C-alpha cells in the first residue's frame, strides 16, 4: 500500500485511491496545513455579505426576536462552521446604543431575500448550504436560552460626533475580528447576524465567512 493514499473523494484536489506526492520545504521538512486553510484549499469556504461598494445597509432600531440581517443555513446532511465575522459601522449620531450579535440555532431560516454564498476559493464550486441577506428582513427561529447559541455580542454607547475619523463604533470591527466563533452547525442549523442602533439607524457593512462540509465528515456513520 502506498503512503499518503487518498481513500475518499474530496471537493478539490486528488481523487479517490490516488497516491499524491508529499509537500516538503526545500529543507525536506513536511508542510502541515492548518484546518481552516486546508478546508479553503479544498473549496469548502464561503462568504455571505451585506453592503455594496460605498452603500451600507441600515441597522434595526432595536434587536428584535426572529429578525436578522443575514444568515447561513445548513440543511440536514450538511455542516457549517463559522470562521470569521467582519463588520464596519458608519457613525451617524451621538449618544446612541449600538448592538451587534451573531447567533446560531438548530433550525434553518424561514424567509428573506436569498443570497448565493460566495466561494472563498475563486474557482470553487457552488455551496450546498444556502444564505439570506436583507436589511432587517431575514426571519429566523425565535431565540430561547435552551436552543440558541450566542457566538458573538457587542454593545456600546457611541459618544463621538459623525465627523470623527475613529469614533466609538470602530471598536465593533476590532471585537468582531478577534472573536472566536466556536460552533459546529450540524444541519439543520442557522448562523445569523443581528445589528441595531437606538435613536438613529447606523449604516454598516458585514461579512460572514464559514466552512461547509458533508456531515459525514463530522459524524462518520
């Protein structure tokens, strides 16, 4: 039997029962790829986004239960793993409370404008998972302490004027970029974003990067 034989077909790369060469450095050290990079190279990474070019979308006035801005859904048989949340908020008023929350639940969304997940590998295949993106118009399952996971949450009172280059709102970008999104969404599952601002509706841009794979890779039968 050959060393390093591939025994199952993957989304990209060498096929079933092939014997690929091992990748080494020029000093003959074996190259080991981290999990996220390996999944991206295999074409299993996707992105959902809201906001285009210079046009952000408006936040809710308060976070309302079952209302989200965007989401990624995995039906039964598919698993999604969120790996990065990006958000950039445009300050438009002083003295407002800003809220951002990323949550997950074991039921797919039920309404909202469909968004085709973007492959993070430029020549990647279309996603099996689905997504939605619409300003305060994505419907998700009601939040319960017994079923809903809170993956990221941010709350701050903006005290800077709209003309400030770096007002309080920029800390949401930093917090989201540093967040560990520890969740394995074995389908059915939904990861969704909620954004709200009291007094005035901030405009913002957001992205959610996630990995997708057949659930059999997570729970072998």
